[in-house]
C-alpha cells in the first residue's frame, strides 16, 4: 500500500491575510503587488472569508467607489478548509468537483497554515513526464472568449463571469491582440481609475503557443514569463484557445489524478530517500575512519565525529567552540597556513599534508582536505575538514622506498642508493678535503656456478658473498649490489691509497676461500677495480665507470686480484717523470747520447750522396730508448734544444774528424724540430758550427717538417735564406703527411723533398699513394728540387719508384742507420780515392 502524500507538503505557505474591515482596494493592491491570487480575511486568528482574483469578476466596475468598501462585504465565506494531513489525491478530487480554486490548509485547531491552489498542483514537480507527452491541443476544451477592446470593464467582467473564463482575448483598436485576466481586474480594483475600456487594461501582446506543442513547453513559458495564460495558435496563426494552469491540469482529468498521485508518490519516495541519505550521511560521518571537523565561517568547531576523537584524543565537547589550531604542532610556519587560507578563499578547497599534535602530545601526519561550504548567497557559511592519519602510510612508503633502494636478495643497498650515497660522500669529501674510494667487484666464474648448479645456488652464493664482503668493511662503508654478480663498495674518508688496497686484498681473500652450499663445496674468486676521489674524477658516473674499467683490467691480468684505475696512469706518470729526469741529465752531461747515420743513395749511380743524422740514446738503467719515445718528450719539456745542440756538435765534430782523417763525408742533415727552427739565433748557431769545426759550405744541412714552415712563412723564409747562405741543404721531411701544400714550396728556398715512408710502403698497393708520389715528384722536378724516397725496404718498392722522378733512396734496403765507425767503413772513401 502506498502511503499518500499529505497536502501540507505541497501547499503554498505564503498566506496573505487582512482584517475584515480592510478596504477592498487596499487588499487588491497588496495582492497585485505580491502577485498573490487570494487574500484570507482573518478575525482573531480564525479565517472568516476569502477574496480571490476570481472574485474580481464580481466587482461592479460601473461604480468604482465600491472598491472602497470593506473586504468582508465582498469576500466569499465560509472558507473551504482542508486538514493538513489530507492526502493530495483527495484534495485533487475536491478541486475537480467543488469548482474551487483554493483550499485553505488548516491545522488541528483550524488555524490557517497555507493555501492550496490548482496552480500549486500544476507547479509541482513530477508532472513533467505527463506534460511532455501531451500536446497543447489535447488540453484545450473550449473556444477562447474573444472580447472587443472597446467593451467597458464591467461588461468584460460580466462576459468572463458568465462564460466561466478566468481570462479573455481582447481585440484592441489597432488589431493587436491582448489578454484580460482576473489578475488585471484585481490591479484595476487596486487603482480604481474610473471607467475604463477592456482594451486599455489588457496586457499586450498576447503570449502564444502552438497547438501542437508539448504541454511542458507551455508550462515552462507560463512560469518563465510569470503569466497564467497563453493564446493557443492553430496552424494558420489564428487564436483558437487560451491555455492556463487550469487547462494544463484539467485536460488530464482523472488521468491527471493518477499521474499526480504517482508523481507525488515519486516525490515522496525521493524525499524519503533524501531523508535516508541524510541518515546515511550521518551514519557515514559517525562511522567514518576519517576524522571530520565542521566549523562555522570563523573556523570555530561546531562538530567533530568519533574518528576525530579517536585520532586526536579530543572529545566533541572539548573541541566544540575551539578552532582547529588546537591541533597545531608548531611544525609549519605562518606562511604555510597563509597559503592554505588563500587557496580556500580562492578555490574553496585545499588538500595537503599537515603535521598535527594529539592531545597526548604525540605528533602525527594527516592528509587533510578542507572544503568551504557556501550558502545561497555565496558566502562561506562553514568549513568541512576531512583528514586521515597517514603516519602509518608513510611508514609503508618507507618500506616501498626500501624496495626501491635495496636489493631484495641480499638486502644490501642497490645501485640507486649507492649513487645517492656516493653523491653525498663526494660532497662531504670535497668540503673536508678528503679522499674516498669506489671499489667495483665482480665475481669470477659466477656464471659457471649459476649455470651448473642452478639459480637457487647462485642466489645463495651471492648472499654468502655479500655477507663475507660486508664482514670486511667498516660500518659506515657502503656495500651495494650493482646487479648480477657485481658489487660496489664505497669507502669514505680515505687518507692513503694503501688503506684502500688493504681493504681490496681483504675482500679478495674473503671471497676466495671455499663456499659450501647444499653439500657442494666450490670456489669462486673476484676481481676488483678501484677508483679514487678526487684523483680519478669528481663525479659519480666517472668514479663508477673508472672503477669498472680498472676491474676489467684486473680480470684481464689474471683475476682474483685488484687494480687501481690510477695505477697505470701513476705508473705512466712516474715513468714519464723518470724518463724526463734521465733525459735532463743526459741533456746536461751528454752521457749515453749517440748519433747514427743513414746513407742517402743516388738511385741512378748508387753513390752515397748524403746521410741523415739520427739521435740515439742509451740510458744505464732504462736501456736503449727509441727516438719515437724520447723526442716527443724532449720537445714537450724543452730539452730538445740542449739535446739538439749536442747532436749538432756531435755531428759537426764527426764530420771534422772524418775530414781530418782524409775521408770524404757526404753532406749530412740533422732534424730540426719546430722549437729548434724558431730559435732566434739558429742561423748564428749554424754559422758558429761551420766556423768552429771548419766545415766546408753545405757540409751540414737540415730537415724540417712541412708544418714548421706553414705557420710563419715570412720569418721562415728569413731563417731559411740565412741557412742557404751557409750552403745548407734544406729538406722538407715526411712530405705528404702534413698539409702537403705544394704552393708554398715555390716561395721557400728549400732544396729537397723527402717523401714520407708511408707512401713508399703503400706504393703499388694504393692508387692514392701512387698519385701523390707522382704529383710530388712531378712538381719537385718542375721546381728543380731533389727528391728523396724515405723508408725504402724492398726491391719492389725501389722498382715501383723507377717510374717517378726520385733522386735519392733512403731506407733499410740501401742502408740502416749505423754508428759513425760503421758508416765510415761502409760508405766513406778516402778523399780523392772516390770516383
Ligand atoms: P725521421 O726524421 O723521419 O727519421 C727517419 C726515421 O726512419 C728513423 O727512425 C729511421 O731509423 C727510420 N727509417 C729509415 N729507413 C727506414 C726503413 O726502411 N724502414 C723503416 N721502418 N724505418 C726507416 P728513428 O731513428 O727511430 O727516428 C724517428 C724519428 O725521430 C725521426 O723521424 C725524427 O723525426 C726523430 N729524430 C731522430 N733524431 C732526431 C734529432 O736529432 N732531432 C730531432 N728533432 N728529431 C730526431
Ligand atoms: Ca728526418
Ligand atoms: Ca722522415
């Protein structure tokens, strides 16, 4: 059984009341002003009569003074009342049978509570489905009352009264249509301006609706435009009816009653539902695990739920009237709260994490959401705060963090954490000017163990290895598993490299003793690489990478050992320093220095046409050092100058000796490096040599590389000219390896081109080499330069050269560089005995 909705739920509670002696015009004025359709006449709190818009039709408009009469003279009475609990369906029946348009809703004592009108019923929600389905035409019952605008109001009212219409369409003088309603008459009564024609009072224009439009559209128009009648137009645009709330409802007749009942039931259910929702909301609030605080606009607490009490320790009584600042932990500064309030004012919402304090003083972290609640005027009336204690969640996050930063198998830090720590350690070490070490450790033969004994054993092994390693480290050293069988150790506050190597040895030893897993006994080893901050780098990646590469060397060089990244460098540095010191001594004393001579043979005649002096260095402990090693070092350190000078004296002295011995030495060339060539007194030195050793002009020549001459051509020309004046031959050495710019050769007073060994060796193999040799020799011929082919080792090379303009051959084929005595024995003839 459906419980029926009582009328009090849909009645209009705004009641206009007046005393019985109130003049009608005054009552009408109030009704017109407030747009009320009825005035209840009350005496001593009891309704004695009612005057409605409809009653305005009965006013004698011919005698306007009548409107001054007291309302009790014209009101209807008795008032038809209906009890507040009367079901709506029953009220609807009374409307349709009693020709009444208003029913007064009263309480048990007959006291007026409100008016129930048909309009109220029509305005009630829940009718939409019905109104949506029906068309305007279907609700029209009769032709509209059409009145001429020239009719007097009295006549118009009479016609309306007689035809039972609450409104009439008025044809005004200009042909426009207007509408005259009971409400217009009430307005007239209020102002009682005297004799008036209907056309003057009518409202224009007449609002209309199409006959085939949906009733819902008509209803919305009525409500929106605040009118109670619409003209109904047919297809031809003729007014065929007037539609008011009455028609809206009456058209439905009993169907309407059914619909209405159903609609009201629905509304009833909705109300019950929302009441249930409210209860539900209350229950939710009560049983919520989240703390809830409701404050007023000035943030004074009005309500807190049990969870609040549970979380904070404060009861509802303790909290009420105070502000949430009672929970403040003092952990957030004023600007924190300022930002919160700003967000609340601007967006009506704030969410964030707040440290608060419980009644017992304990700190907790809450996730807090505050919403500003606004009233109908848009002013903030309340704040609702919802919070949960996330201190535990944080602890869980800590666990998650553990997973992210720790290796699940060994529970050691993973690479990420290591990198974090290394980053910090580097910063710390920089500040305190300390060293730190990164050790990269890789197990030897782990893969074999894993493959042969299975992953479970492999995992077990890794675990045991990590424990052994850990056992060798200080507490604040970090042991991290990099992944697979790789570990990284971070040693802080290292003073001596020996500390690190000691640890490294201990680590190697700890891993090398046998493991026993699942009854199996086996051995693995490990290889370690060490990098140091700041020696090897000052960045995380660099240090790890270099430790890694040092580890690789350890693997290559025998495994189960460690290597320092720097060691090689150190050794190199140390070696270089050692070499340089030795070379310096040699440069000073000349001890161990020697010269080898290599003959340059004329290709056609086979005669020795020249020789190249090549520096040789033999050190008592380092042994024989190749010029390829010590010449670059001598050039970098500046030692090339004293060394070069020594060489030139040795050569000049040798030449003098040979000459003195009656031998006929060929022209000998010495190599000049850039530094030597650009000495300001080079020509003077050379001149000095010639003088000191009484050398015939041209006996001593020079070899220069292209690059020396390219830079400062004008100055080069100056020096070269000076040398030429001494008769020196000037050879361009290693031709083809540098810029190979031929154009400058024309400008420079050079005499010889030495084609670099690399071209000679590739002759016949590569087209490019042949082309260069062809071009160079061709050009040299043009320029009248002698051409030397360097590094000729084979007959084939010699043969290949036959096609080109080459004058001299220098190479192992025709003669290696040899000591002076050997050179003399092999190549020198007594002066005058040569052919
Ligand atoms: P370079 O001036 O090109 O000297 C020729 C180099 O080629 C010499 O090497 C010589 O032994 C080598 N050589 C000669 N024939 C052949 C051959 O058929 N096959 C091969 N593979 N090599 C051949 P060395 O004596 O080791 O000298 C190397 C470089 O050191 C010289 O190259 C030169 O640039 C520099 N050097 C040597 N002595 C001096 C010097 O007193 N002063 C300066 N500044 N540099 C010198
Ligand atoms: Ca040379
Ligand atoms: Ca050369």
